[in-house]
C-alpha cells in the first residue's frame, strides 16, 4: 500500500485579493511562532502518521481580515508511499476526498501508493517528465552549495509555470467544494510548497506566515531520512554523488526559493489579484468563494 516518491526534479473579504505585502524585517520570532502554532491543543500541524512524510494540516493560519483557515480540510504532504495500514485508517477518518499528486510518471512508478478500496480518495495526477535544465552543468560531485542555491532559486519561477495546469486543477476542485483535499509531491517542499503558498495567499494569509509555513519543512523533513527511505536511488539522478552541503541546500526550504516564485506573483499586473485572475483563472468572485468555504471566524475555531 504505497504511493510514489521520487526526487524533486526540475510549481476584509473583498471581491479582490489584497496586495501581497513584502515580508517585514521587524517581525518578531514570537509573533511568527504564534501564527504558525495550532490554535488549540486539539489540532496538530504535523499529522500523527507512522509512515507520513511532511504531511501537515494547513488549518489555523490567520487571514488578513481576522478569520482563520479551517482545520481538517486542507493538507500538504510529501510522498505517501510509506503510509501504513494504520495511517490509511487514520486518513480515512479525516474524510479526504481528493489527492492532487504533483509527482511525475517515474516518481509515481518508483513509489506507488495503493489506497485501500474503502474510503479511497480520488487521485489526480499527470504523466510528464520533470524539467531538470535548471541544474548546474558538469559533474554533480563538483557542484557547490552556492551553485545549488542559485539553481534552486532559479527553478521556482519555472516550477510555477510548469505546474500551472495542475495548480489550476487543484483550485477548481476546491471551488467545487471537493474537500477535504490533500496535495503532495516527493518531499512536500518544492511543487507542494508553491501550491501551498498560492493557496494560502488566495485565502488572504499574510506573506510572512506563507513563508514561515514553507520553512516548516526544515523542521518536519529530515534530509538524511528522506534519502535513506528512497530505496530505489537512480544513479543517473543529479542527487547521486552530491557533496553533503550541496545536498542540504537542495533539500532545504530556504526562504529565497519560495520568494523567487512569489516575486513572479508580485510583479504581475495588479499583483496577486491579477496573477490569480490571468494565470489561474480565479475571478474576484472565485477568491471570495474560496474564503467563504475554507476560512472560519477565529473565535469559533
């Protein structure tokens, strides 16, 4: 009973989305921690799964208008290949209806996920091959931390464009009320990180919180464990033979990576509102509906 994994390779309630605010350098760590922490002890950010990878609930984040993302309805994850029978029973109890699997054909084949027939969600995926042209040239054994960081930063705008159709489909499912919904890639960091950033932004969650949610992967994904669990390493993969520091930079959730994608959103005509309208087909009325569906009054959460 496994999903597929692979390696990340190379995406007030008004009728208009508020402009994305640039992250404030004066934001205190305590305020960030409060924004990221569950609103009560009855909710957990990281799901208690035996074989989960970076499988988290997006609930509890405050929106700019004072509301809160609902718990137990929006989930982000890495590969679900390692889920156990007990994990599947737990997820069935959550009532997940749809899984948007952003992994490519090889990743899904190498680490398939076989959901139990009872309570299985609808899994949406595309057959494609990841674009790796963002990687440095030459022998991976010679790649430096600086090269990897530059390559990763450059890759995020490309992922944003490459996965546009899959992100559109995710939003269409959410607009149709097909939730609880989960979305995943391999590590739950890059393709999934961009999807989560877009979703939280569409719900009006402030930029600082969006970035800190992305960076939580540094807490919940152990790079050594991630590599050790890849039981079918590909010798042709650029990850094979990478120097340790370069590997850490590739698997890190560095804020500069996600900021590179969000900068594309910021630069679009009319900012985030224009980006959602022109690139993801989300009208102001659609954004209002998403917020009505997936936000709740913070006092009632």
